[in-house]
């Protein structure tokens, strides 16, 4: 079956999951980082597998994805591997990078019908074929402006992997965090490519937190919009954003809207829920 590598910002995980379900129904397999990355495995180490197995890339274009270093490395690496890319435009008025402007595009922002948009996307993809028939069928990538085996994305990805294997790197390691829920075996992994909101999500809420702690507490003491976590100059920064029951670091309640640096391994109490935050895991 044809494997589709879906490159996107973590903000669009829900859209990508929905899209993947439609693609699976149409007979394709997908490679998606937040689904195919094992717990505890860093993005730079596992992404090579996706780049190797992906035959086509579907690049979900939004303002956030174009600002993401990881997304940029992914599509530049795909160019370097001389593999075809298809753009999905989720937001209007985004400025497409010059090296992506010649690729096939499905403008999702103009037509809201999800099924019709999927059908438009499928027109750019080969018919799904069984694994045993792959050798009989040659897939030719579309013409692009510049395809270079030594493209920047491949060089940058290899550099990241080498740094992770041989020594520490602030860019790759420090952007990954693990939240360990107290009194349980649960560990949640996130890549902080932007500030993320921590809170208690609701199935009917439109503005859901990026990090939803609702499943991990029996007594609801975490506010819907409780705190924000981000990385500034390689350091973890936590901010209470108006929680009802407080955010506590080392037993001290954080002042509202005052960013506070926290150390690797710090235990933070969100309401009554205690979470250990580890950076670089």
C-alpha cells in the first residue's frame, strides 16, 4: 500500500487524525509523528524512519506549520530525497515558501466540505496498490523547482541525530518534555515548538488546552485554562493564567500571569494534581 507521510504542526493533530481515517478508508497507509513515535523516543531519531517509508508527503500548511523548524526539516528532506509533496492549505493568506510553490495544492480553506476536499486530494495520489504489486508500478514524482540530494533539510536532520547520539543539543533535546503524573505510571510526551496551554478539556469545548489533564484527576481541581508552559532560551517557563485552585512550584503558589522558570524534574501542583515535568526526554 502507498504510504503517505503527513507533515504538520502539533496544533493540527485533530485535523490530521480525521484526515488519516479517510485516507485509511481509501486504501492508503499513513506515517504521522504523533502516532508513529514511540513513547520516550525523540523526534529526530524516529523521523528518519518516516522519511524513508513515506512515498508521498502531504504537507498541512498553516502559519504555525510554516514557522515550525521540524516541519521545515521534513519537507526539505523530502525534497532532498526527490519524493513528491502535496500541499493542503488550511488557512487562507499564508505565504507559501518559494520552493513549495510549484507543488500540487488542495485549498481546504475555500471549501469546507471535508469529503469533497479528500476527493480532491486523492486525484493527486496514485491508486492504492498491494505490497506485492509495488515493484511492478513506478511512481514518478511531479516536476519541482529544485530537488537536490544534498538539500538543507537532510543535512540539518543528520546534524540533529548526530548531536543526540554523541552529545546533548539544546535545540533537539530541550524542546521535548515529559509529564509524569504522580501516583500513577502515566507519562505524557510533548514537543514544545510553541507555548502550550495546560488545563482541563471538555468534549464540547472549542478552545481546548494543548495539554489536557482531565483524564488524570478524579476530583476536578484543574481549571479549563490553568497554566501555560514554554521554552525560552532553552529553559522551561511556567505561567499561571488565572486558575481557580492555583499552580504551585516547590509549595509556593505562582502569581497570575507572571512567568516563572522551573528546573528539570520539578514537581508542579495544578490544583490538587501533582505532575513532574522533565525536559529533554
